[in-house]
C-alpha cells in the first residue's frame, strides 16, 4: 500500500473519531515580527527588558513548540495559515493587496487564489462561530479575498502589511492618505482616529491594538456558547512602525536605545492584551474547553541597522531570510483543552504554521481536503494533523521535512530544505550573522542584508539539531546527505505554484477614493 494511501486512511480515522469528540473552542493568536529573544521564556537568565508574564504563564501551563516554522515574511505566512499550504503552493510574494491580473480569474491576485478554501470556512461547516480581528494581509481584491469571503462571520481588520497605529492610514491615492480598516463587509468609518493623532499626539486617540483588543473581548463576551468559537486574533504588534502608548513606553525608560525601548514596550503591550483576553475567556466559562495557539508570522526583523527593534539571539539571521532566525518562530499551545499530562512540556518535533489547518479541521470533525481548489486545478493542502503529537498520543511528528521557499522576479523558487536533522540552503543568503543578547544597542552598526553567505548551487548544510545556531557548514563532510537533499529539492521543484499576479491595479485607488470615501477595500466582483 502506498504511503499516501496510508496517510489518507489515518486522516479519515482521525476525522471519524473527532466527529464524536467534543469540539474545542479555538483561539489563534498570530503575532507580527516577533523576535526569538523578545519573549521571556527564551531568556535564561531573565532580563528586565523582556516582560511577558502572561505568555510565559501560558507556556508553563501548555506545550512549548520549540521547532515551529513559518515563512520568512508576512503575507506568505498568513496565506499559508489560512489555506493550509506551504507558501510554495499558495504564495511566496509579499505584494501589496492591490495587484490584479485580469487574464487569470482564479490566481491573478495578491496572496491566496480565489478558489482555495479558508480554514474558517472549514470550521464554519462544523458549526463554529468564526471571527477575525487584526492584520489580514492575505488578499483584498474581491469579496472572496476578504476575511468574510474566507469564512469569517465577522472581522475588524486591515489588509496591508502594516498601517499607522494611530491613524490606521497606509499608502496614498494621488495625494490623499487612505485608511486601512475594514469591518466585515464595509469600511470602519466610525472606528478610526482623526489624522492629527500620532505617536507624539496621543491624547483623545485610540491605539489600534487597543481597538483590536476591545473587539476581541466583545467577541468573547457576546459569544453564544451553544456553538464552539473560532477566534483568529492577529495583533499589529510588534510590526513597524514602532508606536506604542506612552504609559507602556515609559515603563522601559531604562533602555537607552530608542528602537529597542519601543519594541519591548510594544511586546509588553501585546502580552498585557493577551492576559486580558485569557481573563475574559475564564470569566465567560470558555477557558477549560479552549485550545489557545500562539505563533509569530516570521522571525524578528534585524535589518536596517536594528531600527525595527527585534532580536533573534542566539539564532542566525532574521525576517526576510531562511536562516533559523527568519523562519523558526515563537510558538506554543495552551488553554484548558490541553491534556494535563503534557502541560509544562517542550515539543521538539517539526510543526509548521500551515499544519494548523488540518489540526483544527480534524478537531472539528471535518475533512481538511480542499475539494473546491481541486476542481480549479490548484495545489492540494500540505497541512498535517499535529494534535496527536501536541496532546501526547504520539512522540513523533508526522512532519519530517520543510521546504523553504523564496522568489526571483516574482517567480516561486525553493532555496532550502529542512529534512530530518539537516538543513540545506542554496544560493546567496543575506543576514548571515548573529546578534547579541541586547540588540539593537548603542554600538549597533550592521546592515545585515549585506552580510551574505554564498552557498551557491552546491549549498550550505547544517545539522540544526546539533547546531541550531547554524555556525558549522558540514556540506563537504557529508556528500551523501547533501546529494539526498538535492534530489528531494529537485522533486519538490516540480510542484511549485507560480501564477502571474499581475500588477498594481489603479482601480483599487479609484474604489478607495470614491466608493469607500478614503478607505481601502475590495474593488473587483
């Protein structure tokens, strides 16, 4: 019997068993640009700069996911999570959401192709109430590309990579600044601050992540407990611009570097918000039946001479690189649904951001197979059910490899592969260096993008289990392993998904200015 047949049978057995099991509430928290060294449980000894007591408590009472991987930057990771696919099979480009190729009505858009089924649609079919709050960055062109089009009953979101925390604005159409804040199926006209609000003029203004936190709390408090809850919360924190309420910034006045001070204040803001949400789940009586999953969308940004504020010490590299610092991310599973016997443990099996698609679907009792995508001849899901591993039913991860994608001239490529204990990187790899325990600092003078490891076509090979900081290239000493990984990459290359996304469509600005009166939103039918 073929391995694929065996896996299909095991998946169907898992779905069948879960259909009779109680369905957990699911809260997924996706942090933005969160550095490996910027969370308390990764700092030993502790440092007063990193204050994350609520996250640390959730890890202590949950399962630390030590080998949890994402893509190297924003939109592909978010596309992967919502669609259940490795970005090489859905989207490896960090395009603005205004791209359009009229020659391709299925995939000629930014982010997720129109005919792929979102995880919220799967859970909604299982009776879940579905809600999304925060950063979307997974498409905007048509109503099908919005959170509502992907299965969320409600959403309060922005579509771009980032907007201003105080004005919600990003980008311009002609000379007019455009607001990026969307309320399910219309612009959030009544929820935004005036344009006079800023980091230096905060009085009477609401911080964007305060608005998102308030929305999350209202979703929980108003939830009808006769149905299970799926809440996807994607804070703006800790992505640039580095903006935060003064009350939090002042707590870190002892940090001399302004970028590090702002970043750690934003981390503490996010942690405080997480604590408030946990309290709300408990007050509503939901916590004991809730699975809480936390992940960053990529490693922390260490580029631009540290002006983005993050630190991935001791890992190599950061956001926009395929070094461990760019793709191995802070993650854990917690909540009352986690079995007691695995609470307080560290799971070192490989898990990816796109594996939550199948994991949640199986827990909900639905088949994760994307039949709509198959009819459109789109790639199938890559997602694997990780609940047996996380819950302690098995000690071995079903995932043994992680292809690492990239792009050249907007064409999907693969320039790396994690396979067993080994990691192969090909071509030029920027950010080939390491930060210290405190980064950025007063002496920081490093343009990390100019520090390049030239791995070429032969590749750089690392044993990331024995050498997680990727100091020792062992390619020359291991020709058989090197050849095996090259052969596997050659096989994977035959499956790459690389549609022509088109170009920025001026009609997106026209809709923002005229139809939506200064707000971004879908402009095609």
